[in-house]
């Protein structure tokens, strides 16, 4: 009976298994250094895209939680020497910070562009703060924060409980790949439950959800926290991949990159942000290696074109086009996939 | 005593700086609810325009006060026609498209001018306040900022053009049934906002080395200033500039400039939490 | 019989304007009451004070629902008491289908298994079957109103607050709505805010007239609607 929700909560197992196989078998034919960072960016984009696409919450400073994950891991790893607890902290602490900030915003009825500013400001504060911590006096335990130079030389991931068996290289790739797959399934699971449907309701009409008796601020804070936890995990992996953590993890650039990837890939799907991040991340890396055309120019142009021509993003546009070709004539809707668009018309803003 | 004078002037300067760099964004946001994230790049373009004119021998005041606004204003017109006008009412999409535009502009300017800093000399020399050496040019900036604020306020309040603009912003349907095309109003308003950004960029060019990425320094502060200010164009910008200018400079003087900036950002969070519709959503309602 | 709704000196100001002025209001169990009054009389503001959509503190007076002091409660807390609320502007999920809207409404009360059944019951009761799979955003205004009422009813509230439920409905839909309201009234207390005199007459209940933020008159429908003061307030000095 409920047709639209089935597609949100259900996993298309065929595609999923194919995708998983590609990821897991890739190291047999290709090097893993570049794919690892693409997976990390994909997880980061998934964290934002999930919250944005299904609950309608767009954070302009999601790099705050990405960066927190990275720094928390580095600081904890230097102090503890083993990687299991630091990884857990790198997920837990961003989640806690997000819970506090989210509660402050959502219980205060902040929404829309004002929330965008607040989330942006949080990430900027972290960026400026970290930038200014050069010098020996800025340290947490044994870990010097390093200011704008960053923190190099922390222990990277090892097998839990065996600090001398490092997971560097191909094993880290597998850790990232499996994490991405698990997080994807986690998101699908949430969407299949009542909580996921309430989130959709909140995205569509917050007032009405409130008037149905749902505790909207609590729901929004919860999804914000979950999203920050995933972002923190991706930040932790990033620290391990780069082997150095600098304040640029908190930068506006990082926040804007993940928004662009999600948007181009397609907000309103889970696979959109993942593929968008991988594709555009790859483009970014390739462009960085040549000097003929400027990076920014290309990305800016892509973003403008996507917003004007395919505002739903690439994946949903493809799905729509595909669906229109093979579907029998249905009640013509300006809905269909278009309802996934997250546009805020003046009338909808309260 | 001299020190008090210095602090006072620095505070006024910061207020002026914030107001001037936010003016263009405030006009566009306050009137049309459009967030132009390429605003910082428009400011940067104003700077490069001034630089180019100066190198070509044009008088620097003419370059920064006349040429820069016109050039960037025209550029804003092109942007409005090609991009913005398709996205009215879609605030998030507009933000994303203008973000893309800002990246595009940074790239383009880098390819044309190169990525190293260029300098425009300050046309006004410093003066002495007691035992402190002050930048005379800062006074000029304060003067220009005040003139811009007063000028825009007068245009909106006292001219027919301003009244039509305010009317169209309130209710586009009523405006068109009175014979005014809202689309034209939006176009002119966006162009005016771009021109103001160009003016700010031209005037600020002599201060620091110009880089293609200079815009980034302006956009965050401007965005925060006008959103915290709320919907009223001038009252919002001025009130939030005053609050942020005072707090950021006072804290800077009491500790370090970095702490001062962080204090300003933290204050923005507090203010938005207390007044979710901005300052002029709560106080000074119905002001311009 | 104790009161389902009680307000003590309820006052709401917006800037310098006193929208609701010291209103003492009572609603008995299973009563149906219509709130009427010209534009700007304060009915909708009063309504929003009852529903928790306007934040109240103790300076605004007190609101009691079935004896509990709900002053300052948020809307979702009031709804959880067992109150159903329909707002003036249809507040529905435009991007979801009618069934999905109703499912979400029903889910808060029923477990996972019972929800679909409850939603189908309401669809049958309000005759929404013809368009139940369509997106709510595509429906006509009157149909959307009906969906919203369905969402309210599926939670089986014992107090129902409706703000202009008949707005934008055709004559047939209005009659159907009046029947639905009378049926709801068999198990719940109801407050209806509306302008439409015909609709109010159809309901034939007790009426409270608001004027300039205060209660002008209260009483049975015919008595109030033929009262001189009420006509003056609505129509000016020319009587119909």
C-alpha cells in the first residue's frame, strides 16, 4: 500500500552487492591509496546527504565534525598509543558536540538560512582556534596541537588490541570500504523504521509533525548527532590516510566541497552523495595534478550548471529519465522524483 | 588618553569595515532574500578593477569610487540575467549557484592575474595621534562607509525608485498589478548590490595585498553580519556591524586578534539563538 | 461536569497591539463550540494560544486542558494529551501521498501493525479513497483540508480544535464536513473557529463571539446570530 516509502527503506540488494563486490575486489587490480580517500570522502558526503536529503537539514559547516574526528583521533592516538579507543572517541566526541549544538539550534527553533550561519560559524571558530595553536604550550597530554602546521606523526590504525600490527595500506582501504557499506545499510535501516518516516515528515512540514505529537526538536537533534558521528568517523579515517592533521580539515573549503558533491550527486538519495563524492573527488585530484585549467574554475562551473539544469542532482535526474522511459503513463505529477527537491519557497518559510 | 583615542578609532573603523563590506550583500538579501555567496568575489573584482585602472594611469579615487562600482555592477547585471533570475524563491539553490560562481571567479581571476598578491598604494598618508602612528586612509574608509549607509537609506526611504523596490519586495503581485515589473526591480536591485560590493572592493584595495582568494575573507563576516542583522537593509546592517565591531575590537585589544575574531563568531551564535529572525526581526521592526 | 478547556485572563500582545484581552473561556466535556468574529477579532490568536503554537508564559494568563495547566507547553506536548489540531493554513505533507500522511499520523498512536488499518479506516470514513494514492500537494484545497482533518481524527483525540475547516470547500464538501464534525462531537469536545455563517448555522452549536480581543457575547447559535450587537460588529450599522 505505501508505495513511495518502500523505495526509501528498501535496499536494492542487486545493486548493493554489485557495488560491494566492486569495492572489495578493487585492490586486486588497482592501487588503494587514491580509492581510500575517495571512500573517505564518500562517507563524509553520505553523512551530510543523509541528513540533508531525508530530514531537510543543511549544515554549512559539516567540516566541524569531520575535523573533530580527525583531531580527536590524532590527539588520542598520541596519548594512548593504540588505535581502538581513539577511533571510538573520534566517533563519540563529534556526536556529543553535535548533540549540544543541535539541541541549542533546534530547541531554539532556528532553521533555514539562520541555521546555515550557525553551523558555518561553529566550523569557523574551530578553524580559527586550531590555526592559532602553534607553539609548545598548546598541547593536550602528550599531543602538541601544532597550529597551522598541524599534527604529524601519530600512530595510525592497528588491529584492535595488537598495537604492533599496523593496518596501514590495503587493510585501511578495507576498513574504509566496510565502514562505508555498514553506514549505508545503517542509513537504510533508519529510513525503513518509523523514525525515518518521521524525518521525511519533518522535511515536508515541520509544523504538522509537531501537531501530530512528534517531538520535532528531539528528532532533528538525533539525526544531526548520527550524521556528525559518521562525519567524525570519516575524519578519523582521513587523518589516518593523510598521516597529518591540519586545520584545513575545519575549513570552509571542506564544508563546501561536501555540499557540492552531495548536490551534484543528488540529494534525496543515499547513493547520490556517495557517487558524487567519488566522482568529483577524483576530478579534484586529477585537476590538482595539472596547471592548465584552474581547479576552482571547473568546480564552480560544474556547480552552476548542475543547479541550473539538474537541481535534483545527477542520480535523481537519471532515475527520473529512466523511470519516465519505462513507466506506463501515470497520473502526471509535478511530484514523482521532483518532490525530493529541497527548495525553500518564501511561502514555506515560517 | 591617546590610547583611548586609538581604541575608539579602531572600533569605528571595524564597524565601518563590516558595514561597507556587507552593504552589497545586505541590499540583495534584505530586499530579495537572495544570499549571494559570490559577494566576496564581487568585492575582490572591485579591487582588481581598481588595480587595473591604476596601472592604466587613471586617478585612483576615480577608479575606486566610479569605475569599480560600474564595472562590477555591470558584471552583476550579467550574472543576474544568466543565473540568478532562474532561481528566485529558491534560497538554497541560489546559495549553491552563487557558491559555484565564487569558485569560478576565483579560478578565472587566478588564471588572468596570477595567484600572487599585488599591491595598490594607499593614496592618503598616515597621521599622528599623540604618540601613535595612525593610518589616514582608515578615516577615508569610515567616511565612505557612512556615506554608503546614509545614501542607500535615503534612496530606499525618500525616492520613488526606493519605494517601488520596497513595494516589490513586500509583494511582487501587487507591484505588478500597479504596473511595475518585479523582474525588472529584482534585476536593478541585484545590480545595485553588486555595484556596492565593487565599491567596497575598490576602496579596500589599498589596504592589503590583493589575491584572487581575498573574497573569502569578506564573505564569511559579511554573511554573518547581515543574517544576524535581520531583514531590514540598513538598520540591520548597522546594528549588527556596531555590535560585532565593538565586541571584536574590544576583545582584540584585551587579548589577541584571533580571540577577537572568535569572540565575534561566538557572539553571532548567541545573538542568533536569542533572536532567530535577526536583530531587526526583534527590534527596529519595519525599519528600512 | 468538569471543563475540558479553561482559560484564566488569557492575554496576548504583539508589540503594542493587544490581540487577546483578558479572556476567560470555558468549554464543557463533549461540547461543540464555534468561535466567530470579524477579521482581527483575535479568534485565531486565541486558538494558537490554546494549541501551544504561541509561546505563553505566566504573564499571559493560564490555560487548562482537562485540569492540567498547559500554559507554556509546546504544541507536541499538548497534542500528546489527546488533543487534535487543524490549523488555518492547511498543514499537510505535500510531497507525500494521502496514505502516507495518514500513516504518519496514525503511527504515533498505533503500533507498526495497527497503523495501516487505522489509516484505511479513516480513508473510508471520510471518503478519501478516490485520491488516496495521490500526492497531497496535487489535491484541491478542499480535499487537502479533508486530509488534514483525517490526520487529526486518526489519533482519536478527545478534544478537537479546528481553525477554519470549511475554507475553500465546495457546498457539498461543507455539508459533509458538518456531518463529520457532529459525529466527532459524539466522542470528543470540539472548538471550531470560522467566518462562514452558513457553516456555523449548519452546526447549530453554542457560539462565542470575539471582538477586539475579548468575548462580546456567548450563547446558543440562533440567539447570538440575531443579536443586534453582533450584527453591528460584523456588518456595520446596517442590519441584514
